[in-house]
């Protein structure tokens, strides 16, 4: 199996077929935003392929302008490929795509207090922990969705440095007014996420 950057046509097909099935609308940024970010040179939409060229999954990575920090924007395994270790292999391959000193930041939906909803959320957090993630001491809320913040690095940098780079990734994408309106990073203890809003830039 191998990892490579998706063509624009493959990105559009994967978005319509796999991403819309895997992610709720509140967590899925518009396809045109992904395309523009790639054109800016900060976004790597990677596909994980079988030797026959069939896509086994995807990992989309959003790079800080400085290069060392990378945000794992999406990890997606198509419905027919789940529960057989594919997600862990994709995550490992995605991390190996960059130099060993790279710090990977992740955002995984935070538990809500609803047992039915939280079963899936806790499984996802458990998956990340089993695959080497460290949970940081700050959460965030993006367009009204509350996330736990996780990181992969050896050694793990100072948390204040991670937070600064995390903020800068979003500030490179949004003007200050939009950032302040929709990005709560960090989400203060006890602070309520703002109402759910579609991904907006202007």
C-alpha cells in the first residue's frame, strides 16, 4: 500500500463519496476551501492506496507556514474498509510522510454527555490514544463544534508553543474578525461553544 497526493478529480470524488458519509456537515469544510488551501501550498490531501490503485482511505494534512507543525485535518476510512486496522496504518503512513521532527496536532470531538453520541466519540479518542496520541490540556471549539486537542511528537513540545502554532494555523486562513467570531482556541474551562455555524471565511 502507498500514500500519495490526490489529484483534483480524486479529491472531488472522495469528498462526495466518502467524506460526506463519514463526517457530519458541521465538521466538514467545503470542498472549494480545501482546493484553495492546496493552491496556497498549505494543504496535503493524501490518499492511501492498495497496489491495484483502489483507495483504502485518506489523511488530509494542513501545514503551518513554518513547516514543523502539521494539523491532521481529516482521517477518513471508507465504510467498507473500517474495523480492520486501516485507520492506524493510514495515520502511521501520514506521519511518516513528513520529517521525523514534525509535530502533529489533532482535533477529536469532545464527549457531549449523551451516552449514545459519546460511544462513537470515546471510541475515536481511544483509537488515537492507542496510536500514540497525547491529550493536551486545552480544548477548542471550531464553528461551534467542541474538540479535544491531541498531539503526536517525540518529545512533546511545551504546550504553550503547541497552542501558539495551533492558533497561527487558523490565523493564516482567517482574518482576525472571522477568527474571533468562529474560532475558540483555546476553549476556556466552562466556556460554552458558540452555536453551530458553517465554515465561513468571508
